[in-house]
């Protein structure tokens, strides 16, 4: 279940946490960031320090569902088992073992009923 978020509150609390560490005080804000959601809207005046901190936080964010990229098809939807639903490739140690076994079987002479 997804925990409800109030984006305006999150931004306000972020700015409050970061602003005390701004080495420069008494200068006008460098950016306005506006948020409008179903819960309301707000506009924030951000100092250069807070804006840079917000950008670094956004750059550092990685989605919890991000499990890398499929080496076979480039898909980005690997599941919890590192299985690619787009092409069927299984990643991770088990996937590598299975892939090696499949290559070895494919290289072997074809098997069939004895004549
Ligand atoms: Zn794939």
C-alpha cells in the first residue's frame, strides 16, 4: 500500500532542514518552485543553497523498482527475481548458471532416439 504524500509539505520540510546550513544569508531567492496537487498548492522561494540541495537529492534518487537493465533486450522492468518480462532473460547468479547451461546444451551434438 502506498503511503499518502503531501508534496508541498515534503518540499517545505526539505527546505527547512537544509536552509540553516546556507553559508550565505540575506540574498534574494534564485528560484520559485510551485506544486499543485489534489491536496492543495504552494509556491516556494528557494535560495541557491536549497535549490542545489534539492537538485542533488533528485539526482541521487533511485527508484526502489530499479533493478538494472536487461543485458539482452535493454528492458528496465526486471522483477524481484531479476527476470526480464520483456524477453524472458533471467539475471543474477541463477540466471547466469541457466544461461551457461543452455549454451552448453546448444553446443552439444543433437540428441535423439537411437536409430
Ligand atoms: Zn530482456
